C-alpha cells in the first residue's frame, strides 16, 4: 500500500458519507480493518453494512475471517447464512 493509498483511506475515514459504492467495493475490507484498529465506529458500521450487501460466494471466506478478526458479529452472522 502506497502513501497515496493511505492518504485516501484515512481521508475517507473522516468523510464516511462521501464514500461511494465504488470506493466500498475497492477499499471496504481494508477500511473495516483500519476502522477497527483505530476505533472509528461510524466507519466500521458503514463498512460492515457495505460488506454485508456485497457478500458473494467468491468473497465470503475472506469476509468471515475479517469479521471475526475485527469483532463484527453482524457481518459474521450474515456470512454464515
């Protein structure tokens, strides 16, 4: 991850409302991890909801592992269904 990517991610964490669907598709899993580490609850909730909507057969294992690591029980439950 480059410095430019980090600036984009941290910038997005403070303007959660302006995070587009395309950004969520591209950075959602990374943002969930960062929001958990840096305790940004609004961003964590937005990422959890965004990832739950985007669950597919192809990404469910990665999302389940991330949900467990980031203490996101709602996302984990959605993945298990």
